[in-house]
């Protein structure tokens, strides 16, 4: 567990204070607790971990304040059938002064553990999460968005990465030109980002009956066929960020390599797995 020795993450015990259906595929769950005033508001595509109980409640050893190295050990010590599911989510909107955090959940069909929890979430419900303590002083922890001096960026995402897109776009400076490629099962789901995509070049690809991530991969390929050479010529002034289903990531990376865009100017990440749910290995 030495990999987590310097982690700024600790456990927070939260309570659902509100839920809001944003679109056919999205529900926003607002979490509250006084201790969330200590959750660092790094925003962008900041990742946190949530714990979803497999039984009626959480094991007693998982409690607020535990540092990541300790809670990981406690989590692994819980018998398999009682061990909470671990999932990664984007903390794009943290309100420390109010002790609140919004999490937007895409409701996969059929539901996985997180989708099922979010669909049934009601005020008063509990959720334990792990995130960075504000006093740890590591503002890049859990953040993958690193555009450097880029003035031209490509952002490609399916629904699982929409919260990250929502965190990233408001951070762009006035001199940055962005293209946003969105895969969606329903146009109304993509429309939940209209307030942050306004003013940028946006393309929405509807999935229809295709497997998750295939439409987005094709959209990235089409964009690179037209703009890839120019993007490569920009060097450090171009940056790409793409997140979708895990099995598509190798192909997405290859598309950028084929047009000779330097790998350090591209971040790709699998945000979900198109396979039956199983217990997550601590990462």
C-alpha cells in the first residue's frame, strides 16, 4: 500500500441532501456534511472515490478521517460479500463554504452498482467518499487535465465523462479554441452541457444501437483525418483529452499516433467498462 503513503485523500461521510433528474440519462446527487468544508475544490476533471455499500450499511472500520493508505487496508480486510464497491467519479463542483458536493451520475442500462445507487438515492441516504483534504496542498492530485501552453484543444467524451467536461471547459482562457466531441444515447443528455459548451465548436454523435465508445472513437478518427496534421504541427500548442469505454482507449491512442501527434500532448482514459460489474481492484 506504499503507493498511497503520500496521498492527500481521506474518507468523508456524507448525507444525500437533494437529487435532481437532469435528463433521461442523468441524475445529480447533492451531498452534504460539515466535514466537506475540508474537501479540496480542485474541480477540472478531479477524480474522487465513492464507496457503495453491498449490504444495508458500511463496515464499522470505514469511518470519516481515515487517510487513504489506512482506509484501503480496512477496505481490503472486509469479507468479499460485505466489501463496498469502489467507483471513481468527478468532483467538478465542490462548495466548501456550504459543506456540499454535487455528483452527476450517468444511469447506465442495465444499472451497475453506482447507477443503481444514484437512481434510488433519496435525501437522508449515506455515501462515503474519498477525496483530497484541502490542507494537503496537492492541487493536481486526481486531475489529469494538463494542457500546458495549448491554444487549440480537442475534448472527446461519452456520458460518463460529461462531469469532467463540465469542470474543464470553464477553465479555458479566452485565447484557447476548443472542439468538443460528445457521444450520447439521447440528445437531451448531451444538452445538459449546453451552458458550458456555448461558444465552442461542438459535435454530438448519437449512439443508437452501437456499443458504448464506438461512435466517439469514429468521431475522433474523422476529426483527426481532417485536422490531425495541423494539430500535430502546433506541437505543445495542441492538447487532446479523451475519455470513454476502456476497451476503446488503445484504438483512440493509435488514431493520434497515426497523425504524429506527440503522446505527451494527448490524455486518454477509460472511464467505464462494458462488461458485467465486478468488484474494483484498488488503484
